C-alpha cells in the first residue's frame, strides 16, 4: 500500500498542536521519521535530544493550528 507521507505529516503536525504547551512546545510522541520530515520542512526545530517535547517554528505553529482546525474542529 502506498502512503502519502505529506498527509501523515499534516495529521501529525495537527496532533502536535493538540499537546501545545509553553506557547511553542508540543510533546513528541510520534514516529522519528515523521518528526524528522517535519524538521526538514521547517515546521519544528531539531527534535533530537533528551527533552520530551519539540519546539514549533513560527511557520509550523501557524500551520499546525490551521490544520488542527481543518481536520478536527466541528
């Protein structure tokens, strides 16, 4: 089965927004490949490290919020 990784990344970014705390941080509980792609796309800062959260870039935070509303708001 072929998987659209961009759609997976969008869904993960939207779900990261669900765990938003401290204005720019979200809990990193996703597959490392997804987090690496989001980093490469400029949506989050480098996820590698012992910290249990990732930091959104300004662009990533805006996109995460928009995707969250698009995918999950009633």
